[in-house]
C-alpha cells in the first residue's frame, strides 16, 4: 500500500478536538485572561454535538458529562479513592456497602447533596432497569437506604467485587439535582443538567457549541480554566488548518468516533518546538471476534482461529496504517489492566506456522493454490467491519490479502456499527471487528460479556471449556478473596487466549497535542474523559 493512501485512511476512534481561545472577542473561542494574565478559556471541538446531557441515559457526550457530574468514588491508577463519599464500609458477607458522604457539597443550582439525593438518583437508574442491564451491579441491588443525612446504604443480593469500580464510571451512577427530576424520575427527560462537578452547562446551541462555566463554589476548589466551550467541528482537516493558523491549539483524541486527523502533520507541529504530545497508557484492545458456536463456520475450529492470529502483521498495521498511534497487541488485555499481567503463550506473525496449523487440521491447499478445502468445504469466511471507519476497512483489506497467501478466503462486509452489534448479539457472523470495554471497565466488564447473549456469548459458547469458563466467571465476580480472584482471572484469560476466540490487533490510547504552556495535562482511568479541571496556564 502506498504511504499517502494509508494516511488518507487513518482513523483515530472518537475524536474530541480541544482548542484554546484566540484574542478575537467577536469569536466564541476568543481567549479571556485571568487575574494573573493567564488564559482562562478553553475550547474543544467534537465531531458531534454534546446531545442530551441526562447522565442516566447514554446519548450525551461523556467528556462533557465528566465535567459536570460526579460519582461516590473515583477510579485512579492507585485504586478506588473517595469522591462524593468520604469513606465506606463493606459488610463481612460482601453484600452491604455503607457510604459516609462528603458534607457541604451543593449541586450547581444550590440544592444540597445528601443521602436523599443519592437515593433519588439510584432509584431513577434502577427504575429504568432494561436500559442499564449492561452494568451488572444494577441487577444485584436489592435495597437502597438514606440511613441519615450523610449516610447511604446499598444492599446487594450477593457479593459482587466490582461494585466500587462500576459505581465510579462516568454514568449512570452519578448525581443530578433533585430539582431536575420530572415526576421523581429521569428516564422520560429532565428539567435541567445540574451536577456537583467542577463545571456547569451555561449555554447550548444544537450542532454548534456548548459552553461550560467553572463552578466557583466547587467543593474541590474553583478550576483555573473558567470557561470551556465544546464546538462542533466534524471535519478533522478543517480543525487541523485552524491549528496551523493558531486558531486551534489544543487537540486530544480518544478511541471512539468516525473522523480522522493526519497524525503525521500533527507530529510536525510537535517537532516545531511549540507543541507537546502526551500519550496515555494503553486504554483498550482492538480485536477480531470469532464466532465459535456455528459449526458451519470454519472459525469454530481452534486451529483456524490460531492460523488467523499468526497471519496478521500487527507491526505493519500499527506503523503504516495507524502511523504509530496504536501499539501492536499480543493479548486480549494489555498488561496495565488489573489482573492481566500474566504469562501467556505468544503467537507471533508467522505465515509458515499458520500454514502448518491448517495443514495439521486437514485443510488442504488445492493444486491451483487458491482456497483450502476440507471434506468438500472451502476455507471461506466473512469479516464484518464498521463502514464508517476507513481505518477498519484498510486493516480488513490488509488482513484479507495476508490470509489469501495461506489459502483462506475472506469476504469483507462493511456495515453500520449498530448492525454489527446486532450480529454480535444474534450470532449471525463469522468474524467481526470489536474492542474491549477499556481501562477501568476491564477486565470485569469485557469478561462479564463473555456470558451475555447480547455480547460475546457466541464467541465463547462453542469452545470445549465453555462450562468451566462460565463457572470461573461466576466465581470471580463474587470472590471476596484477592488471591482467589487473581487465580480465577488468570484461568479465564488463559482459556480464551488458548482458544484464540478474541484475536488482538492493537492497543488504543488517548493522545494530547497542546501548546507547551498548557500545564496539568493528565488522564483518567478511562478513554472517555480528560480532567480539564486540572489544566492551567
């Protein structure tokens, strides 16, 4: 493939483009200055509008919601830390969590944050159970109680060790002012978007921009950046040109979306000496999911899946197709994910090994050297990719070419992401592109999805050890012993690794390109947010 074609295909999933204001007061992105003469306004551009900011639903912008709403606890690199809960106690049987809430916190509209507000928000989430069934905690809560003004008690039907992790997520267990509820609920709309976070929504013009003002009464201290604007700029090229002109000078990318930016051009800006590039650790794993449950699908055979794994040149995908923005992945979870730093048998790019695996499995190469066959059946499969992702299409074409050399025919089919998700749930696929839930959500969320009909059940249910796998998954989620939990996770990861039902491609991360003067650039334990409140000039 020619280099310029590869660049044109480059896609970095979900682009959020962050920009700092210029000096033109007639421009919404115009820069204000604080008392010390430092810039106090920040504008970031998103490929999409912030949409509905109801934190108990799933259509709103997660980076924006992360500025406005907060949870009881926070997931950090060092583990779970207090946020709106100062401390908590867990009963010996692992079923009762008692949270001691931070006092003196107020919602943006002045309403007090207390146990009654916490209970009301939990009731709203649990009252819309079908919408939140993906988060296992929501299916295990049997009682919620405001035991005192600042004492909230959560009771589960059984021990569930990821409880605190799932409470720390960007949504849905975050808190909206009671005044914003409609008839005591949120599932049918809300009256406003007042959280307890460092920023509050002050203006929103659909498909144009949204403005967030600093919460000067924020319990954690007023942020240095006083105004943040989310501007809808769907064209990555347009924003890059604005960056070149000095109109846009802060860009960050995460791993979900359908726009593209030229990272080679961005690298030139960094080389100029005026910009800094900061990249997070691995956030997720991009992968090909194989359907093991359909016997008519050649990918139901372990040897075929292993051969596909060996036939993928991840280094070329990383360096040439993705221009180094994602690193080659050799396992389902990168080693920085909790419990994932274990010894596994590696499968390198090795076409000879791939050929040998297929030979031993009885897939013979015909004299014309085209497509292997066994028992009159051709070694032919379909690979589904997101039609809105040029990167996935390019990777699919590259993998298709490689598999052709070992006698495997791959039909490429591009569909909308919603259609691919439906195929994943119904089992109507051979192979499809997907990705792990990501840092903070993993390993528990992706592994829980191994048993879910709507997710990866069809990938795992056809393997020889599926009963053992499911038993271990049930065991690890309810485990109260750390040593036992580590052992169970290791077994689970080895089973799916040995069976090669999840074929890793690359590890995605969040990349920030910003002026050198911008301080406090850091990352959360999620690919969906940046801690804007820590930034300053």
